């Protein structure tokens, strides 16, 4: 009788142990948009393991509640998924746009973004672009919009085009609209809405294969922006940052 009870107890113990073992079995880590965002959030919250994963990508040394936006999106190119990370902070010094592959290899990071940020993807000709729009204020009163096109290719990403597209001051408002994009050129039209001006200007940015950028000999709208900013002598206490785009 004692042997039967002991055997039953042993059998029960084995069953309980097996069930517990099944319960604590860990699922293998799967890298996707959700897990990427979770790891970034944990890194910002101070998790050392997560910070180590993203070492070299960004300094996660400001609180989570200082970020207006943290966004992860993805796109499939030649059966490989690439992930875009966009981080918008109250202080633009901590803004970040990055492209990584599905093994977390960093293809590009850009820490030169100002103000309110938006991300989109566009395809034109044979090229695929990640597009970032920035809305911000310079010298306390000049409202500006800037657009950046990053080419997306297999295992490679480049900043290929960056231009201001809108300026709004108390006296002046003008807009640069992209009217055509191809593998060889980007065409823009410039309109002046205040003071009202019926004329429009055209600019052409030809693709320079050596520099891997769309460039214009005239650069009409950026030249206008620079003149307007220089003409205003007041300064803003807002943090503005310069281009620090890095290729990997």
C-alpha cells in the first residue's frame, strides 16, 4: 500500500513539474515593429540590456515623457524588411530618424531634424524613398517647413534630397511644391502667396550619381530662406540643430 501511495505521489510530482516547465518556457524573440518599439521604450526608461542593443544608435538619456512622438514603421524591399524609427522630442537635439534592417544593422541615422516630424514612404521610378517633413520656427517668428528624401535600397540608405518647402512670416509667404520626381531629376515650382504674386519659378534638381544626391545649380527656394533669416535680427531661444546625417 505504501509503495502505491509513493508511486502516485511521484507521478503527481512529475506531472506538476512538467506542467510548470511548460508554463515557464520562453518564446523565442521575434524582431518586428512591435518588439522594436518596445525595446526602444525600455532603453529610454533605463533598461541597460535594451540600451546595449542600441549602442551607437542614440543616447537614451532623457525621460520618456519628453518625447512628443516615437514611431516605428517598416517597408519590404526585395523580401527584406527594413524598419524606420522616428523620435520627436520637445528638445530637437534629441530628435532621431534611423533606418535599420531586420538584424538591427543601422543603415542610416539622422539627428539633424527640427520641430514637428512626420514620416511617409514614396515610390517614384525605380526609387523608393522614406520622406520626413519638419515644421518648426526660426528666429521666433519665421515658420518653416523642410522636406527630406532618403533613398531606400537593399542594405543601403542615403539622404538624397533636402529642401525647404514653405516659409511664412508676417510679411511674406511662399511655397515650393515638388511637381515631378524621376531617377534623374526632381522638379519644383515656387509660388508666392503673400504678397500676392502671379509669377512662379521653376527649379530642377539633377541626380548626381557620384554624390548620390539631387542637386540644383540655382537652389532658388533655399536661397530665399537664407536671405529672410539673415534679414531678421531677433533670435529665438529655441534649439535649432545642423545636419548630422550619418551613413553606415
